[in-house]
């Protein structure tokens, strides 16, 4: 009986955990200040340093960064802050 209650409580706690509610999201950021081959490297580095970021694809030609992240660990404003602090202000693309 004790093992059953322990297992039940563990299961309930996992369901109620914010980690269980987390989801991967993807956002495209417009980064108009990129103009040379080094710019995307800097932008990608600033975004990958944000905790919760899983993947970053930066396009110099399109002046965008596509970021996949865990929404329980970070949010779009933190991504914008990261690029802005690196010298490349960005905005979400609708």
C-alpha cells in the first residue's frame, strides 16, 4: 500500500510540475542590423547562450534568426534582449 501511495504521489507531482507543462516553441526574429559574414555568428552565439534555447538558425540573406526554445525556461523578450545586448536589435516576425 505504501508503494502504491508513493507512486501515486510521484505521478501527481510530475503532472503538476511546470516541466510537464513546458513546450518547445519557435520564433522568427528580424535582425536588420546584420550586414557581414561575422554578424550571424555573433547573433547565433548570443541566442545559444540563453538558457532554454535548443536551436538557432541565422540567415544573413533574410536578416532573420529562427529560434527554437523551451518556453518554461525562456521567452521571446529574453531572446530580443540577447541580440540587442550583442549589438543587433531584433523584433519578432508576425
